[in-house]
C-alpha cells in the first residue's frame, strides 16, 4: 500500500494532506522513524510502525479502544451542554475514514456524570455485537446510593423492576452490597438511564455511577480518567465471543 494511502486510512487527513505530510518530511517509517519523502512508496501495512510529526503509530486496519471516561463529558459528536468525549482522543482517531460516520464511535453511551470504562471502535460489527441486548454482554457498575442499601432493595433489583417505558420487568444479572451505600450491579441491557431508574424504582437514588467492566475487560487501575489505550487482539476476540 502506498504510504499516503496508509496515512489516509489511519485518519491523518485527505490523500492530498497525507501526500503533503510525506513530501514535507513529517513522516518516518519503522521504529527508527526513517524519513520517507516519497508519498507513493509502497509498504506492507499490517503491523507497520510509522511516525507522524514525531508521534509513534502502528497501522490498525480497524480501531478498538478503551477509554476511562471522566465526569463532565458527553458521549456525542455534537454535545448539547458538555464537552464531547471524543475530544479526549487524538485527531486521527476522530477522522478515520469509515462508512456512515467517520472516526471511532462509542459502544453505547455513558451519561455525562457517569465515569468509567468506555469502548470505541470503527468496526460496525463489533459495535453492534456489544450494544445489542440479545448478546447479553455483562456490564458491571459501581453504584453509590444516597441512602443505605437495604436487603429488600437488592432482592427487588435481582427479581426485576418495571420501568415506565416498558411493562416487562428488567432485572440485574448480579447485585451485591459493597458497603452501606454502594452497590455492584451487573446488567446485560443498556436502556436509557437504566441504572438510575432501577435504583429509583426500589426507593433509593444514585449519587455516583462508575462502569468498571464490560464482558471480561476490566478498567485498568493505571488508566487514569481521560486516558485511552488500544485493546489487544485477544481482548477484541474475547469480547466478540460473548453471547
């Protein structure tokens, strides 16, 4: 694949922009970042290491990321009141060419005041599989409640509660009291404000909400709020095998 096309597929701009980046000496190839001035130079893209304006990248045919979402960000490209969570990502990840939408997309959404693990990808099949309730991918939330959690509230969350937009009960896959005011709640659905509405339905109120796990992927303790990293191939395969 021509070097300008490699840069284009990785989100570094139009082919004309990528052509110019190479010609101006901003692109280095390999771990040694050897400058290449020929935009039409051919390379095997799979696993290719390259540097653009001093930043190291590895070619990824499709992007799979995890992000530690901080509070105060909306999971939208066009946020209404808060900054977009996508602004936490480097520009190339936000403008990778794709199908209906460019750039990586969040796999489901977290409310602006909810923190924790957010997955992003430009692979539509991956996004659909993890978002669809029929695949039953478990998501674990740490829920801080306003009032002490009673045993009866846990029982009701496990048995199922009715929300106002669906007559069918929704229930937690698992629910345990971490301490007096904190629950660890596992869901396999993703309805609008579901955790907050379920907790309200049993007579309590969510004060803080943090997603710590999706499937087998646990938010790493060293991934700080606002930071992101690539998922490994093994992690992607494990998530795709769920359901």
